[in-house]
């Protein structure tokens, strides 16, 4: 069996969720940083160009009042350019129409605050001149930026590794559509073909996409051929698991169970497929929510925690807290904290009591009338107050408020491959099993199905619903023993 001191050691590489998840997050973060760098660099370039040309105009005219207003005018133009979509992905950087619309909107705003309070004390003719000069300056600056970016791509800097799915003719056509003299930001490492269209020049077939994405570190996949919905679903899920961007040509896009965002690469329309469940930004807010709620509950329940600690010490010999190794995200081990609800030596007694297991499954162990439980422990378990110290695990980051319950290493030793999906998310203090019947659900496969449905349809709203249902379940004591 495996020790649980580090990453997963169960030697099932296909289900090494730690590697998949970390790779996916790394690619997602890189993609976000790439987009943020592009947007921020364009903002900075525009601000420098606008500020410089305005200061030059104020010096040549001379216009001392304009010199004082340069920061405000630059901010107005940047806001209006954002409103016109001049910093959007794709062709927005080169779109003169968006540039003119943004500058025009900014000029109208400046007109308004010139004619009405607060009056900035600048003539209409000066503002018209500023608008015309701003369009010319920004267009020239964007052209220069575009040339620099293209040169970087020509020298292999910033290229994204991509794979195209389709036969040779479809791949050639798609590359021709995607690639023009302005769009060379992809490095096509090869193509994959459907199972019924063998091609010796291909990297492999669609069934091998997981291995191809992992071994070649592919960042983007372009689907250029029509496929059955179930195969598109497998391709998209494989890409989403690894943080690989998935694009589909509109002509081959059928029914898909994910979000679809239209995008233009040059004059070529593409559909960007993203998971229907929320990803990195939502996980960030989930973490903030976990920290806020866990800290608040610990502070509010401090008197209750002290009372429980005193009751445990008076009821039986042993420490107040019970610590146990559990398996968390990606197979990593961590120490879970609970109020002690059993007599000392309870874990050693479990082997003797295994024949009385309510589940009849080696992957879980529960007894309705467990002789190892103390008097105070029985109350703590029925009220779920024994779980309160796990709020510390939530604050540390080993656990979340909502998620699958963390299993024991001995339970994971008996897992089948599909059970490892439980380890693809941070384990929770409560989860779908707890609100769906808890110990009344004795079929482990049903537990896994409930948790798989939660993982695949996860959202912040779903977490909130489970937390509210948890309060109801705890108050009623349903399924607790």
C-alpha cells in the first residue's frame, strides 16, 4: 500500500489527477497571464502615446490648461476605448473602427464636461484636434505594436503549440484560414484523425488525444472535422482537464455540452469552447468564501468549542482532538482534525469490528452502534459538532467547505480507476453525500456517482445550495450516527 506523505502513489498513471490538475491550472494561469500582459501592455502603450502627444500639443500651442488635464484626458480615452472593445482578444488590436469609436466616445465625453459643469476650460476646436491626433497616434502605435509582435512570432517567441483534428484536406484548409501574414501565433505540431480515417502522416487518432496532449505539451486544439456529439464531448473534456484551449470551426460545430464563445482570428470565425462549470476565477472566489466563512464560524463558536473540549476531558481519558491521515486533492496526504468521539485505541479495534460494517464495502466503514464511541462522542456525531475543528483544515487549504469527503489511505488502496475522480477536487467539510442521505446511503458506487455529478456540474451557486441543505440536515440529524 502507499504512504500518503506526498503526491499520489497508487501507480495508475491514466488517473494521476494531481498531474492533470496541476498541468491544467498551470496552462490556465499562463493563458490568463498572457491575456493580462497583452491588455496591460496595450493600455500602457496607449497611455504613453496619448500622454506624450497631449503634452507636445500643450507645449507647441501653448495650452497650459491642457497640460494640467493630460492625466484626466488619458483616463477618459482609455475608458472609452475599453467601452468600444478596443482591448478585446482577436482582431481588436488592429480594428481601426473600434479605435475610432473609442476615441470618438472619449471626445464626446470631453465635449460634455467642457460645455457643462465641471467646465474644464478647453475650446471645442482644441478637443476636435485632440480627437483627430489621438486616432492617428493610436493607430500608428497599434501598427508598431503589431509589427513587433509579428517579429516575435517569426522568431518563435510566444508561439502556442497546437494540434488540428481532421483529415489532410481539412487540416490544410483550416491552416490556410487560420494563417495569414498577420496571424502566425500558433505552431502546428501535427494533426489527429478520426478512428475510421487512418493516416500515416498523423500523430495518431482521436482516441490517443490524451497521450498526445500530455507528451507534446499542446496548448490549443482546433477541431476542423465533424464528429458525433459523444466524441466531441470526450475531446472537450480531455482538453478541459488539461487546461488546453479548444477551438471549433462553426461549420463543424454540432450540439455540445459546454459554453461557446464566438471569436475571430483574422477573417476566420472560430468558436471557443469552455467548460460549462466555472474554472480558475470561480475557484479563487470559492477559496475567499471558504476563508471568510470558516474564520467567522470559528470566532462565533469559540464558546461552544471550549465547552466541547471540557466535556470530552471530563467524559473519557485521552486528548481533546483526534488527528488522522486522509487523502486529499490529487492523492496528497494531510492530517484531518476532529473532536475525539471514540475511546483510545479505536482504530486498532476496527479490524475486529469489520464484519459489522454497515456498508459491506472495504472502501467505507460505518457502524450504527459503534461500541468505540464515547457518550459525549455520540452527541457530537449526531449533531456533527465533532467536525468543527476541520474549519482549521479549511483555513489551511487542505479542505474546502464543500466537496467530497476525504478518504482514508486504506480505502484508496481499494479504489478502482473511476473512483479517483473523487480526488480531482479539494475535499470538503460537507458535500453531496452528506446532504443526500449521509450514512443512509451505503452503496459506495452511489456515493461516487453523487460526487461525480457534483464535480462535473460544480458552481458557486451549487456550493451555496449544499451549505444551506447541510444546515437543515445537521439540525434534523438525518442519517447521523
